[in-house]
């Protein structure tokens, strides 16, 4: 079955750029959505359809998706961006909705 | 404003049954894709089930026929009936509204409730 693989953790200094990857076979052929989850809170969509930002999400959040890797990029990172980030796709061939294992972003 | 409020979580014995609910406001449940997503303590997100506006339902492989998703239009409420519960079903269960995809079918999990905690333990 289709599997999404994310690095467990990413660390970045304040003001720098964080890159979080989501790998899956030919993931570029699917729409990827990204969610941010802060401790004790429900997830929130930060990127949908690979690279679109919902209203209210800062321009610092961007996404791309090509080949076997989708990427979430957070520019000019600040402490408020510390959270778990999950990628998600719909495997339409099996009607399954899949999440990556999640990546904890730490601002050091 | 869209609001999703889950309820009904609690402590259930292994092998038992339980039903959780999600009351929606700001939109009509029967006209939307609605889904349950769960999160075991300290773990990642895991999709559980979805119901389409037309009534079609789908489940994750781990459900193995034990859960049933349903809705009550008169109460604008989504439900998840869970039977033969196992310790590994212990999780926060989130109710979500799924946006329609710009390409047809379901899109992203657009709105989430705050979750209801189901604990399966003797």
C-alpha cells in the first residue's frame, strides 16, 4: 500500500528556513495537503493542493510536490512555528486517506 | 462560523462497544464529506472513516468491520459506532469536515473539532 515517509524531527534556528519532506512513490501525481498541530490543539491546514495557502496562513509557508517528494518550506522561522507537521494524500485507487508519520519542527 | 463539537469519549473495557458523536454548526452535515481521524497518545494522525454526502462510506484497513460511521440529519450530527474495541483503539478521535476537491471527490480535512478521548482499558 501507499506509504508516506517524513523525517521525525527538523531543527532550525530562528529566522532561518525549515524544510520538511514527505516521500512516497510518485507522490507528485497526487494532491498533497499539510497540517500543523501545536501541543494540545487540533490540526490546522497550512498548505493544500501541494502549494496553495488557506486564508490566514502566512506567506512564509510554501509547498511543492514533484516526483517522489513533497516539500513544506517555512521561511523566517520563529518560535510560534514550533509544532508537528503532517502531510496527507488521498489514495483514490483504494479509497484510503493517508497521513505521513509527522515531523516535529523545533526552533533552536 | 463552522464548528464541530465531539462528545461521548470515555473509558471502555476491551471487547466493549461505544458510540461517539460530533455536533456540527455553521453548515449541513448531510451535504458534506465528513470524516473521523484519530491520534493515539504521543503518536501521529490516523484516518479512520469517511462518509460522502451521497451516503457512501469508507474505512481504514485496521477497522476490520468493527466501526460504523453514520449521521443524523435532524440533529446535524455525525457518529462513530465502535464495537469489539481493543487497547490499540485508545486515542483522541477528531471529527472533520472534508472540503470537496477542486478535481472532484474529497479534498483536504478543512475543519477539525477539538476531539474526544476514547480509552480502552480494563
